[in-house]
C-alpha cells in the first residue's frame, strides 16, 4: 500500500472514530437531558409528562436502569401498577445495587393475585445479601411469612427484630400494627399505634394510619382527630389533606371537605391539583362547579389532555355528546393516538352504539398500554355490548390479573353472566362481592354500588323476583337521584307488572333529567304504543323532531336518525307501513350506518311478506358490518321461513362463527340438523348443551337438545331433556297466565316409545291431543300416528 493511501485510510478511520465518539457523546447528553427534565417533572407531580421524558431517555438507551426506575415511579403515581411492576423488574435486572427498587417491587408482587412469593424471596435474598440488617428487607420478609400463613408469633418476631435494629423508626411500628389489623387483633394494633406515637408524636404517617384504623373500627371522632393533627403538622402534605378530605366526604360533611380540597388545589396551583378539587365536585354531584373548573383549567392549558378528557366525560355524563366530542377532537388534533383522547372517543362511540368503532380506538389504547385500566374496562364493555361474551370474559380476566384488588372486574363478570342468560349466577356474584366489601370494611364508591344493585336488580327481574328487583332499583334511585337510569330501571318493573301509567311517569322523570336520553324516550314510546296511545306517542316524538338541532353536526344527525326510527315504530304499530317506511328512509338519510333502522326496515318488509326485499335490506347491514351476528341470524330465520334451508344453515353457521354464543342461531341450526341431517348433529350438540346450561329456564332449548339426542338414538338423555322442557314450559306458562305449549308432550311421547315405555308415552300423547287447538296440523298428525302405532 502506498504511503498516500495509508494516510488516507488512517484519516478515514480517525474521522469515523470522531463521528462515532461525537454521536455517542451527543446521545449521552440527550439522554441526560431527558432524565433531568423527567426528574423535575416528577417533583412537580406532572406524571404523564415525566413518563414521556423517561421513555425518551430509554429510546436512546434501553438499558438505563435509572430511567426504568423513574418510569416505574410515574406509573406508580398514576396507579398503573402492572406497568410499574414491569419497569421495576427491568430496573433491578439492570442495577444489582438498587435495594429500594427491590423492596418496592417485592411489596407490589405480594399484592398481585396470586402473590408472587417465589420471586419476592429471590429479591429478599438479594437485599439481605447486601445488608442483613436492612429494615425494609426484614419487614418484607415478615410480609412473605404472613402471606404464607406462618404462625403469628413467627411474623411478630421478625417485625420486632426490625424494630430492635432502630427503635426510633416509626414506620416499623406501623408495619407491626398493620399486621395485627390484618389478623383482626384490634387491641394489639391499637397498642402498637400508641407505641409509634410515643416514639414520635409529630410523625404524619402515624397519625394517618392510626386515623384509618379508628375509622374502620367505627371511631370517627378519634379518626378525625388524627387526620386533623396530620394536616396541622404538615399543612402542605398531600396524603394528609387527601385522607382528611375523603373522610369528610364519607361523613357527608361536604363544606368541610370542600375547604380541604381547596387547600389541596392551592398547594401548587398546577392543573393536576385543580383536578382533585374538580373531581370532588363530581363526587358530590355538583356538576356545574366541576365543569366550570375544568373549563378554566383547559382555558389556561389548552394542550392539557387529561383535563379535556375529564371535561369530556362530564359532558358525556349529562348527555352532551357534542360537548364531549369537541374535547376529544381537541385532544386528537394535537396527537391522533393520545390515549386520553382515544378513550374519550371510544366512550362517545359506545354511547352512540358504534361498538366496532369504539373497539378500534380501544385496540390502539391497549397496543400502547396493555394494562390500561380504562382500556381493558371499556373493551370488556364493548365486547359485551357486541354479544362477544367470551372476548368480554377474556378482557375481564386481564383486568383481574392486572388489578387484583379492583372490584370492578367482579361487577363486569356478573354483567357478563346476566347477558349470558345466567341471572342466578349474576345474583350470587353480586351478593359475594357486597359481602366481601362489608367483611373487609371497604367503602364501595356510589358508582360501584349503583352498578352492583342495577345488575342484581336486572337479574332478579329476569327470574321474576319482582319485589327484590324493585327494592334494588329503589336503592339505586336513592344513591343516584339524578341518574335517568334509576327511573328507567323502576319503569321496567312497572312494565313487567303491567302498571303502564306508572311506567310512563317514570320514563317522563328520566327525560326530565336528560331530555335526549334515547333509552328513556324509547321506553316511553313503547309504553304509549302498548296503551294504543298513538297520537300521544307521535306528539312526543314530533316535539323532538321540530326542536331544531344542527343538521350539519354529526351527533345531532345521529340523534335525529334515532328519533325517526322511533316514529317509524309508532307507524308500524298502527300498521301504517308507508309512513313507517318514509321515516325509516329519513333515519337512514341522517345516519347511513344506523343498524336498527335497517333492521326495522327489514322487519317492516317481512310483515308485508316482502321477504326478498327484507333480506336485501339486512344485507345492507352486513355490507357495513359483515360480522353482525344478530343480522346473520335474522337472515337465517327469513331463509328458513321460506324453505331455503341451505342458505339458512349458512347464515346460522356464520353467526356462530363470529359470535359463538348466539342462542337463536345455535338452537335453529341444531333443529335443522335434527330434522334434516342427523350426521352433523355431533357438530352442534356440544354447543346446544352449553346453551341449555346458560339458559336453564328456556323450555325451547331443552326441547331442541332432547330432540337432537333422540335423533342420535340416545334415548335416556333425550327423555331427560324433553321432560325438562315439559316441566319448564308448565312453570313458565303458569307464571305468564297462559296454557303450556303441548308440542313438547308430542316429542317426549316419541322418545318414550323408542325406549319401550308405552304407558307413559300414551299419557304424553293424549295430553298433547287434549290441547290440539294449540298444536299445528303436522304435530297433531304426528301425535295421532304415534298413538295408532301403540295399539
């Protein structure tokens, strides 16, 4: 190589080295700047902004332990515990010397269900290997022993060891006191709290913990004394102010609570502290004050997504979807994948019954934050609304995994079982949930109580326990006197008991609270239709249709689409099909995606024996949503009705494919196979068995399963199911005040003949024929032929 070439190569290498070194230096500076800004934001309690900075640092260096631990702290402050745990795990893996992170991680791992004791013991070994007298490590060891149900004496000895290392450390006494509380040793707990305060009467945490103990042991005056002392000692202590404010809210001392929350809001003047005061106003139903404060917050900080999202939720709560949409649009205009904006828009879409669009938003939320509490909760709700019960259960399981101490997943499970036709299980789950809360002295929020009582009341109503349903709904009304749903629930009881004037009054009260509440308006219109008060029903809807609204505003147009849909229903009840068709067309002009209008249109055409046109209209629904199981089932019914069995089977199978728990599709497909293609019964009998388990009080489902068994030659299970069908039908008919359907006796008679029980078969067939006026001609002929063959 020539000397010149050597020099060129040397210079090239040196230049590359310089560029690399400069790049590394530049990256380190950028990372350090991110971390410095994050730490400052953390001090200012701007947790979302801090998390963004920490993530920026990790984008430069994914192995920075300090950034992972800082990010964990931001998640912890936002109560995103599962995310905090994962970041702490990364931090301790990267930094073998971070004892504080190991202690905190260990404590969190004991809170998840089931407690991760093996992982915690590994962390303990690492902590105590560094310092065998590490007090926090020793206390963590006691917590592990307590969870493993070690003898009380053993746990106390470990905690006393921690106390002995530093007898002036108040937090060690508090750990011992909490252990006694967990074992319901109130006297020992009280003595230990007293010991802690003897060590340091000015310890704020000791007063807060002692106050909580006094509160749960029904000594509110003593609790207040300790809470107030904590604030007196440190007037700027957020924990002390928060617990005192919550105490006053619990005691319904709202003026005192307001004063405390105002002090909290004025600590720094930042938006997060202001939100605490605004949410207090929400809690005590002073919505106007809450809205005014949120509007002030976002006026001062237009880019503050959290404030806009909470303001949007308030608008949504009072039925103002336009106001809520404006806030979602403002958030997403700045960042189209901002979590708060996506969640708010998903909630609006759920309110508008745009479940699939809501699911799209929520999928993006969960892509960014797989453990998002709101994301998982609303996704479970969206899947539930779509009838996708197994998917709803999956998301509920994720909620329980990420948030083991959160009670909401238990409520969701009960709602899922209610929708799955298992009201008894739903009642049992709600009862267990409420009993656990009482046992653990947990103060359930009004929102959770309302949800629990509403779900249980609906389950009672499904099982004809009318008085119990009414009692639950009345309790809901007391808890949420300004909630339209409280009056709608009571109206449903009035409808069930045929007290239509009372139902009408209750729906009117709901509309006074929320004039645009579609469910209340729909319920009222249906009551008017049942009372044949068609003129009044039209008058009610016409008030809405002539009240104006912005025809260019998408939410107003969707609302008007729903109103025209209701008016079409009145015309249909009057059998004025032309007028009904006109209103349905107007409904679809306002909202071309409004599935109920298409379905009503198809039903209208079916009523006029225009089956081809009805199927075409349903197919328009499928063009917009090919996986609409209800519409697929309806087309199957129409094809079945006109004898197009192959097409009916195709639609039923597709409905089951997209929504495996679709009851009518499962039942009808099983029936078609039982009456036409016995070779395929093995495909559907397991589905039918699951259906009868979910709907144990449906005679038709038991009858279908029994007939499927009969066609398979399985006489014993066939007879068992057909007897169930007869028994359920007799009970249901008695409750409804009608005669039972005798066709079930015909099929039971056929199965009994096949098993050789001619005596009982004759009785069943004679019972059926004694009510031949309720049988179709082919069933009468079958019963007579079976009797002839018995002779």
